[in-house]
C-alpha cells in the first residue's frame, strides 16, 4: 500500500525516494516493450528491492 507523507512515499513499510521514482520512470520508458511481469522484475532487481529470502519484493497479482 502506498502512503504519501509530505515528500516521502512509503510502500510496504519501505520509504521510496524521489530518485527511485525517477529511476522507475526511466526504466519504464526505456523498456516499454517488456511485459508487466518482466518490467516488475527488472525494476525490483535494479533497485535491489528483495524480501528476506532474496526474492523480488514487487509482485503483480
């Protein structure tokens, strides 16, 4: 769940920085030909968003 507190965004208890948002936007723009699943995996890998068992913490349901 996303929450916005002033300039800070929190997703699943993790602060998402403005730079990370820019990085996500750039990745989406550069790799617009990827499927949503592949794009999600790419973004999570690039930003090192992983769970404690080394799985990408971003998942599309």
